[in-house]
């Protein structure tokens, strides 16, 4: 594998000269973004299947074998639909909003390590970068709600803004615990910090279990997924922030939502479930472990959606401010104190 | 003790996990979806679908133009014109059912003294242009001729409950 990369590097250098670095970076970006797009497409299909099975239905099974071409058909349908721009909307912002929603959720992948040392850019402040970009994606939603000039869209945007602000804090504190435990903000180093002779027992899942729960639940809230899909709330405010969007602009919001889901799953796997590390000492570490963990967390996302009814708005705020934030602050202190004692073995 | 129990139940998300266990069980349950064109649900002999006009065994149409169905129809979907035939019997010259108006309540069938207008088991029909679902007497009689066997069997099965 490594030799192959080296050969590629040399031939590329010969072909492109000094332009090789940007070319090679673009290739690497494509190698990350295209599989993500495919994963997003098939995540929508998986979601429909999982929810259908939990509702004792069979889900899409008509397009292609077992409905495997359904996401393609959906994509083509949305591509050919007209994008309607409401006459009273702020046109520039209206068009900008879906891009604002999607761009950060793709940009955040730059620092995600897929295997030991396999990241687009091995940034030392990777965690900060991730935190910054995931909070940026809410601007897409706010701008969409405001530019639509529709009361439902605006309500959705307001809710989304308040929700993200509340859960961002809990999420941040949960990550502070991970920082304390790993002593690094580099995502690759965080995974390597969970290495040890005991496999699963070395993961931060064990000492930081409450933070794991907080992070997963905040992640669900952060991606505006059920039961925290207040910004959409089809039964209350129609479709929330994207009520005025149609065609590909609408599809971009969905791409962003699902890309964010996958991102949060990757981050959970990396920070709490040991990334690509094997859960048992006798099996080798591999990218496949990371994929398995991510799939499990994504399944959890879908499982949540099939199980829980939507939170009421005040309940959501209570959970964020009065449960999660105190809990995470306490746990930061506990972990910090714990690390000063010999009982800390991670 | 109670308070401690409640604390742990809350923070370990006991009830949420219980809910997820339920949906998790149904994940593996046998699916009840009927895949329509290939699979069909069983039909009752009282099924109320597309209308038909029946004939007697000798080929004479049953309808005597009494207009009871027209009177009872709650959706005003039936239109009847009556005239005397050459042999002196009272017959309909026009008998139309507008299927867009029809609500398939079965009152026409219920009110008919000679079992002329009936609703059949046919539910998969469609119209391709305007007026296709405005059924005239000829269309209704054609339906009856085509489906007489099934219609007669269903009436026979229902007879003992009447």
C-alpha cells in the first residue's frame, strides 16, 4: 500500500511538477467527498428501511434489486425539479443558505482520520476545527429561515439557533473531558491514546461513559434529528426552515443533514469508541472497525427516530441547560481530579 | 432508597432504553405489508366496488326503472330516464352512474327491488380521459354480463343473512 502511494507520488511529481501538490490534494478531497456523498445517498435508503422494519413494513423495494436504486431515483427526481425562489424572499441569501449548510459539514472532514495517519490534514487543533465548523452549519439554517420570508421557516430557524447554542455547550464540555483524558486535540492522537493491551477496556467509553451519552444525544440535537427535530417539526411548523425550498436546493439541506449525521458518528467512534482500534486484543486494528462502529452509531440515530416522539420545546431547553450542562461540568471536574490519582489507568 | 432508584433510572435512560427495546423487537418482526399488484387481501362477498347491472337468465335486463336507487343515492350520482318499451314494459332509456360522485355506500343495491344494480368486487379500474368514469347503461350492463358468475355467487352467499 505504502509503496504504491510512493510510486504514485513520484510519477505525479514527474507529470505535474510543482502543480503536483494541489492536484494530489484535490484527488484526496475527492476520495473523501465522493464516498461521503454515496454514503449519504444510501443512508437515506437505510433510514427508510430501518424505520419501515421497526414499523412492521418492508420499506422501498421497487427500484432496482430490493430497492437499491431508490436513492438514485430520488436524486434524479430532485435534480429535474424546478427550484422556486419566492418573490418576497431575499434572493441572494436564499440561494446561499443551502450552500452554507452543506459546505461546513463537508469541510469538517478535512481533519477526520480514517486510519493511523490517514487524514487529509493532520491538524494539531483538529478538535477545535471540528467544533468551529459544526457550529457554523447552523448559519445555513438561520439564513434559510430568514431569507425565505415565511413565518414557518423563520420559526424553524429561531428554534434551530437556540437549540444549537444550548447543545453546543454540553457538547463542548463533553469534548473537554476527552481532551483531558487524551491530552491532545489531534484526532489521530486521541485514537492512539485509547490504545492498550485490553482492547475495548482501553477506550474512553469506560471512564467517560456519561460524556459518551451526552455527546451522542447532543449530536442528535446538533444534527436536528428526531427526537430533536424541532427546526423541521413537520407536524407543528410544516417543514421548518426548508419549507420554501424545492428541487436541488432542498436536496442540499438533506445532504448536509445526513453528512452531519455521518460526521458526528465518525467523531463519536473516534473519541469514545477507539476509532480504528480493535475491540479485542487478538484482532488487528483496521479501518473496518471504524466503519463498523460508525454504522452502529448511525443505526442508533435511525433507531432513535423510529422510537421517540419529538421533544416539546421547553423540555428540549430544560434537558440542554439544566441536565446536560451541569452534568458535563461536574464530570470535567471529576475527570480532572481522577487523573491526579493512581486510579486513572487510561 | 426510592430517590436513589429514581436517580439511576433517570440517568441511565431506563425508560428510553425500554422504548428502544420495543422498537428493536419489532425490527425483526414478520412484516405485514401486502405488496398490492402481486398480493391481495381477501375480499368479503359484501365488497362494494365497481357497479354493474344484471340480467335475468333469459337475457332480459332486470331494471324496471323504479328510480328507488336514484332517490336513495346520497351523493346524487345516479341519473335515470324512463320510457315504455314496444312490448309495454317500463324500462330505462338512460341509466348513468357518475363514479366521481359515487361514495360506494351500497344504498342503490340495498334499495333495488329486483337486484338489478349491484356493486361488484372490482376495485382496480381507472379512467384515462374525462368522462371515462361516467358509466352509462351500456357499460353497466357489459360489466354485469362479464361478472355475472361472481355476482350471483356473492348474492347467494349473502342471501341467508338478509
